[in-house]
C-alpha cells in the first residue's frame, strides 16, 4: 500500500510540475509586485510637483521666516498681505491658499483644485516659529531657545528574558503578520483546493477512475493525490524561501535592505520555521477537505459547487486574521488561535507579539495536526464511498448525503 501511495503522489506531483500553469502560479506574485511597483512609480512620476502660491496674513517676522523657508516648504509666499484681497484671489483661483496667523492660532484656506500643500511640514515650522517668538518675548538667550526647540526623546523597547527588541519591529509584526498570514493562507487554500478538485474531477469525468482503482485502491488514490498536491505546495514555498534567503544574503550590504530587515529583527529563524510548519499543516487540512468534496463531482461543471464549502470555511480565518491584526490581545482571538483551520492564521501573530508563549503555540500546532490526522482518516471512507458514485444531483446535496452516515455514527 505505501508503494501505491508513493506512485500516485509522484504521478500527481510530476504531472502538475510540468504544466505551465504551475510555473505561472510561482511567477504570479512577482508579476503582481512588478506591475504594482510600475504603476506606483508612474503615479509618483506624473504627480504634480508645482509650488503652491500662498498668501500669508501674519506678523512681519512670521511672514519673513516663511519667505526664507519657501523652498523647504514647497510654497511661494504671495505679495498679497490683506485678508480680503487674499480671499478674493483664492476664489478666483489666482492663488492656492490663504494662511492667516493670529498669535498661536492659524487657518489655512484652500480650494479642491489647489496645488497640494504639506500641512504637516507647515504646522511643524509654525510651531517652532511660535516658540521662537515666545522666547524673544521673554528675552531668552539663543542657547535657551535652541534648548527649548529640542523635542523630548522617548525610546520604547519590548523587554524579553535575555534580549531587547525595538518596539518598531514589534509594532510592524503586530500590524502585519496576522494580516499577511491570513492572506497567504487564503490564496494557497483557494489555489490548491481548486487544483486537487480539478485533478479528481478530470479522472471521474473521463471514467479513468475505475481503471485506476482496479490497479490500486481508493485509499492509495486518496492519500496519493493529497500528498502529490502537498509536495507541489512545498515546492512553491521552498522556491520562495530560497529566494528570500538569497535576498537576505545578497542584501546585507544594502542600506535599504538593512532597514527592511530591521523590522523583522524580533523574529528568529525558529519562529519562521514554526510558522511555515503551521501554514503547511493548516493548508493540508483544507486539501483533505477539498479531496473529500471533489469526490462527489461528476465533471468540471460541478467543481465550483463542490469547492463552495472550502471557500466559505477558508473565509473565516481570512476575516478573523485581518481583524486580529489590530486586536491581537483580544480574549476571543486568543481562544480562536487554538481552533484547527483558524490557528495557522492567528497563533504565529500571537506568538510574535508575546500574547502567547511557546508552550501555548506548540499546543495550538498539535491540535491542528491531530485534527488533520482525524479528518484525513475519516475522509478516506467518504472518498472510497463517493469516488465511483455518479449522480446528476447538486454536488452540495451529494456531499451532505455522504456526510450523514458519519454524522449518525
């Protein structure tokens, strides 16, 4: 029996590996990144860099300070100093904005079609200018003025047993890891569930299944196909892992890459290995369920019906994973991180952000692994029962009828 499973797995794996569609799947993320980067570059290149013409109604010293900093603020201070004339010029679109300053308060009026003004940069400059004005009012020295301008420096650290991690990296992980893992798992499940469903549907619609079962067994076909598609998934993940490692090695001397890597400094290789294993276990469970669902179809037209339960189930960790990126410390999220089919999208983020320890993380993985074994074991009975069954009924109705005996027992 193990030899038959290996033969089916090898045939399924090599058959899909040789197809252009698989390599298109490998290249798809890179094509997406290149196209997105090209669009972003094009938008940035075509974005207007015009200097905004701004009328400044303010005390003379503030007005002069703004004129000196025109280039930095990317504005051109208009000669108009009267408030009423400035508003008329703005209404007639002769200028882009009117900046009115009175003591510590300021108002910037613009129009929807006005050239964009960097309000944050302008606000920062005016705050410093206001501070200088007050310092002069109280007869402070130049050294005292500079001392007042220095902002309070706060460095936040996440303290662990034997090391300290920059909180910037921890925050980036908190916001991005759950979100990213949920998306990756959803894409993998959607793609590979469709592949295994198509594989089984092709054999049933062409009536080859009878010949295959005469030469082997339903169990060998069932586990062999799941393993073959799982090997395909591991090949894809392995290629991406190799590219990431190569990028890390080659990008060590690059300042840009060093800055990028710093955000992942709080994550160890052991953590990434754990996450990879969890993702593989979680997605393999979906593949098993997909194989069970696909066993009831007669031809390609029923694939979408049979895969509907997989799509619905996989949407749950996708939605919860995205939600947990902003609420990782929530009690419900912590509970759901132990639930099979959800844990792979939640527990890695819980672990990285110190909401869970390694003992809890291993328990979650063990529960998912046990659930995978349980579903795979009982799934072979359903597969053997349905793989030679042909019915014109709706695929979902067939699947429900197939589950009923298991439910009763």
